[in-house]
C-alpha cells in the first residue's frame, strides 16, 4: 500500500453488506501510533468523501483495488 492507492473496506464476515463496504477511498498518508503490547501500529489515512476526508484505517481492514504509479 502506498499514497495514491485506491482502497475499499474488506468485505464484512456477516451475511449483510454494509454500505461502507462499497465505498472507494484514496490513501493520502500513513500514521504510526504506539500500540499496546505489539509495539507500533501503522494506519492508512484514507479520503473516503467530503464527510470523511481523513479517516485512520487499520491496514488489515482495507484492501487495494487500484495501485497508483
């Protein structure tokens, strides 16, 4: 994953699809935060839309759907 990649939330495990599962966002930055016992956690800052312009997302909860050059 890198800045400029288009991402979406990984599909939910439940039977219903959440509307957010269909959203596409763009990675604008990465942030690190000192975690609990596992050390440093890295987050992607994602622009989803004007209502959510800079959401921090766990890397294991999003997937790249189109890589930037």
